[in-house]
C-alpha cells in the first residue's frame, strides 16, 4: 500500500500567467515533524484560523505560486521537507486546501514508525533513501590541510569501515580512542 503524503488533497489547473540514542533516520523524522507542525501553525495564523505565533518559523514548506485556477483561487506549492530537501511536493494546491495538505503532511510524518519503518511504502522509502544518501560519510579536508580518516568512509570506499545498519537505520563509524588507537565500528546488541 502506498500512502498519500497529501491525503486527499489534489492539485488544480492554473490559468493565466505562468535522551536515548537517536539514530539518523529517527532524527530526520523528528526534525521534519517539528517543521511540519510549525507550518500548520503558521498557516493557521496567517489564514486567520489561529492566533499569533510566539516563535519564528525558519523553514516554510508552502509557497504562493502567484497563479489562480479557473475559479479564481490562489494556488500554492506544498512541500514535505526532510532536512533541506523537498522529498515530496505538490503544485497547484488551491488556497482552501493548503491547511489540509499541511495537516496531512504532519499526520503522515507522525505516523512513520522510526524504529521499524514500512519500506514497502514508496513515500516512506523515498524519505528513508534520502536520509541514507544525505548522511553518507564523505572524506573532508580539515583546517590543517589533512583529510579525515579514510576509515570513516563506507565499507568498499578505500579502507572505509563505516556501514549502514538496516536494524537501527543509521550509519555506524569507528573512532580513535583516548590512547590513540583506532576502534572499528560494531552494531550494538540491544
């Protein structure tokens, strides 16, 4: 079964001018849930359905397209954002459906089981793959001109030892201990 990120909201045709350890997937979803919740509250505030906000919304997930549909309704583009990427987007959403679409995104994200995500759901799989790809370790230059330890790269890249855990939905990397010795990564046992 494939979830609909936007619930039953459909686009319209424009007319006129054009505590415990939080692992990577869980962390990304927690942050996305906050952004979605804030955007619902912001929309309610600016549309007159809610009171003023006592915080600044730094990531706006909807945008006025400066277009209207055949009935004269302003149209918006709505995004489901994970980190800095729009992993799902819908264009030409009539103004009357924006609040519903934003609420549906928040509900969709709240419904994701971060410990055991349903990877048979295409919408969840797209988010999962984005998190996995965006947080993939890369070798970087340090301030002194040297490079980060190549063992921090993925298994198969140079002498990399970092691996993705399908059980914990995160990357595990080794580290240098206090005596200066390299400690290879292991997947924790409960």
